[in-house]
C-alpha cells in the first residue's frame, strides 16, 4: 500500500493507493509519486494539495526489469 501523509498536519492521512505495492518513490520537484506494483504495473500519481491523483498506470514491456 502507498499512503501519502501530511507531516505538517500531525501525520494526517491524505490518500492511499492499494494495488499490491512493492516499492514507492516521490519526486518533490515534479510532485509525482511512483508505486511499482506486484501486478507488473507502475502507478504514477501527482500530489495536489490535500490529495493524490493517479496520472497514469504504466505497463512496461514483459521482462523490462531484468
């Protein structure tokens, strides 16, 4: 699970993404969050104040991680 929290608001939970998340990353410059999922997809979401909005679900070619 990928959870976005606001540390300035006592850790208030802003959003969650449930799709068998294996790993996550956040780019503060672009405000994009990335979640690699067990289904073989990468979910890309944008942080908009107070929420996390899915921008794209990327399906890499089979074997792309190798």
